[in-house]
């Protein structure tokens, strides 16, 4: 299973933001510089993560964003499922665009559906806290001061 770049970048935003201390805010500019991602693209991601109630945004001159809940309450599987739900794995997963003639007799869809379910089940065993437990190394790599 290959995740969309959007999902990858969303996870990076959460990891970066999770590295911030206390009330310290993250911002799009610094994340853009660290990961070399378009600020416009990051703006859309931050907006969606805010809508999913994973980020809290603060407007104004010294604004930015921070995690809306503790890192150990942000489930990776649920997040990935929410961000990936719009793109079907195969054509036959989308009844609206499926033109495959063997769909009625094909068992591939069922096999892949089970695999996809297992994939999400494994991810649901992890939280953002699990992804940021090597805090010191991550901070050094991202240039976040202690």
C-alpha cells in the first residue's frame, strides 16, 4: 500500500508539531523549510488537521499551531484511514468508476480488502507518541532547539 504524499506530509506536520515544547507553536514557514514542502500545500494540510481536531491554530502576528490533544491520543491508523479514504485501492473498489468486466467473479477485491483492513489495524496500534519517542534525534535532524 502506498500512501499519498498528502498523508505523508500530514504525518510530518504532526511529528514536527509534536516535537515542540509546552506552549511553543509550530508554523508553516519552519515546516516548509525543514521538509522542503510548499507552504501552500502545508496550509491545506494544517487546515484539514485543524478540522480533524488534531491541531489547534492560533491566529495573529505570533500565531501558529500546536497539537489539539496529547500525542498519545492521536491514533495513526485512524488518521491515515481518514486521509486515504477518498482514494480507492483499485478501480473495482469504486462502484462509480468500475468498468472491469470480471468484477462479479473476481476475488482479488476481497483479498486486497482483507490486506487493507490488516494494514489499518496495524497502524491503529500506534499513536503520534510512538512516532516521536526518539525525540532528541528527531529534534536534531529537524533543527529544533532543545
